[in-house]
């Protein structure tokens, strides 16, 4: 990096988070029990005591997304009047979907209903399997994508309409705070954003990567261990670094490959399971049930803690998606140049919901059918082992050519990870610059720096044998302050955009 390039770097935003992350990693590796105890206690405070905050945030953001799309703000084009979309509709949608989701969608699509099925709240319903699928569609549907699309519109407006030369959370609230953003307040906001970004990466990597480890250990007939998981993380890191160094062209190519393998896997399950009619029927019923029950789902808060279902699940999912809002919406906003806010929101819902719903409808109903037909008792497996990864492997073993299913799933997850994290690393790289326009590309060294930094915390969490609840805690804790910043960004957008209509 030459002297001129070095002057452009914001050393505080680049170095300070790195130091803290390294220290956290050391603490988690040296004191795994203490770190897990701390996460458990803090998770209870934010996830249970403050759960209403996340629940209200979710429903308000969804309402705002609809208002933005169909109000006068929806007519705003992200760019000049003569700008046309840089990517075709399918390219744009594929990149958006792959950047917005990671390999965890495959992990959860195959197993999430097992988390719900023994919950007392779910067992109050007549059809517990239909209700479980409906809640999966709820937790991965309208509200999560509304987080992305509202902020993508705000960032796209900031980047392409206002031509701001600082692509950060702090710059998005400049209309509210003016020059104060150039001081301590801006540093605080951007530091919170960086930590939220790292928390989202850590949760995603740590939750789903062990499934890839199980696949490797099964195929190679070797014992599964956290060390294999760590090696896999490093391998994924190498792949997304390679793609990242080629900029948006590399991301676009990888997203195409990702979508093709994802579709192949879904078709393999759909046809190979021989449960096509059941999957279609239950998919149709679950969507109808979601439409019917969406308001009760939004408004159920369990204030007297009869079952703590919204605290344990809905609050976590909203928090999980909130921390991903630091990167994915920036990327979506960048690639949406030439489209109106209405097109961005409605197009995002189209691609996001269609692909997410298909994933859960096909994969969840496949595993549920095994349970109902007494082919594999997945509920008993999970109850006895508390191991979702083993349950998933047991389900896939029933397919024709099971090893082929393992291989396709492995490469699908690999591509999802690489596609998601090369776009995240690219967005994180922009945070290191004091000033940088959307058409400028961060230096290779800065992109490498962030690509490596994003992988450190997941390795530490896996090394410390953190439970699923503690992995979720990382997102829940980080989402609390970042939610306040997101609210400020939305208010800033309306204030700034009001004069552009």
C-alpha cells in the first residue's frame, strides 16, 4: 500500500475493532467455560428481558418497507434519471439472494422444525408439523427481508442519489447529526456496525459449518472434530478471498454457481425423496397458514412467560438478521443502481421470499415426511443426541445415492458461504476508508485484512465448544445497539429524501 493509499485509511475503524476481536478470540480460546457462562447470562438479559424491543422492531420495519414501496418515496430512482440497471433482473436477484443468505439456510431448512416440535407453545396447535413449517416461513420471510430492503433503499439513495463518498452507517445518519458524524459519534456508530457485522459472520459460520464437518467425516470415514471444522473455515476463507480479489465480477460468477448448485440440490431432494405431492401440498398449506396467522405471530409476545417461545426464537431471528444488516443492505444498495426504491423492495421480496420459501418447503417437508412415514425417527434422534447435524445426515442417508446428496449439499453450502462472505468482506473494506465512492475499489490488502478478520471469531467460538444458545447470544447482544442505529438511518433517509421528490 503506497503513501497516498495509506492516507485514505481510517486507522481507528480499521485497527481498533481488529485489536478487540483478537483479544476476544484469545479469551474464548483460553477461557472457554468462563466465556460461555458470560454469553449465557448476557443472552438472557437481551433475549428475554429486552425481547419486546426486537419484536416491535420487526413489525415496524415490515410496515415501513411497504410504505416506502407504495408511497411517493417508491418513485425515487437510485441514481440519475438516465441511469439504467447494471445487471439483468435474474443476475441482480441472484446476487442479492446469495449475499443476503448463507449456508445456514440449508442447515435450518433441513432441521428447524425439530427445534420447534417439542415446544409447549407449538404443541397447543392441532397440526404441529404445519405450525412448525409456518413459523420457519415467518422467521425467514417478510420481516427479515424487510430489514435488508429498507436499508438497501436508504444506502442506495445515499450512494447513488446523494453521491456520498463514505460508505458507512455513520454517513447514513448525517442528515440528522450533520458534522457531529465526523467526530466521536461517527466512530461509535461505525465501531458498533463493525462488531455487529463480525457477530453475524460468527453466528452463521459457527452454526452451519459443523454440518459440513459431518459430511467430510462421513465421506472419508474419519472422526468428526472441531479441528476439521476450523480447517473447513480456512478453506472457505481461501475461496471467498479468491473471488473477492476479482471484485463484483467474481461475486457475480460465484453467485451464479451458487444458485445452480442450490437448485440442483432442491431438485434432487424433491424428486429423490419420492414425496413430491406431499411437499407441494404442505407447501401450499403452510403459505396459506402464514397468511392466516401472520398477525397473531407478530403480536404474540408471551408477556407472562408461559413458554418463552417468542423470546427463544422470534427475538433471536430478528436479532440475527439485524446484525447482517451492516453488510448485505449496502451490497444490495450498490447493485441496485438504476432501479427505483419500489423496484428494489418488491424485487427483493420476490427473489428473497421465493427462494427462501422454496428451500424450507422442499427440505423441511422432506425431513418431516421421513418422520411421519416412520422411515427415520428424527425426533427421537434429536431428543437422544441433541445433535441436529446427525439428524440431518440420518435424513439424507435415506435418499438414493446418499453419498451424492452429501456431496451436493457440501458444495452448495460451500458456495453459499463463499458468495455471502466475499460480498460482506467487500462492504467491510469500505469502512476502512475515510472517503471512497461506489465506483472505487478498496485495495487488495484492505480486502484481505477484512476477509481474514471476519473468520477469526467463528474459529474462536468453535474452538471454545459454544452451544447453539451461546452462538445465538452473539447476534442478540450485538443487535441491540445496532437496532437503534438502524432506526436513526431510516429517519435520516426520510428527512433527506423529502427534498428529493
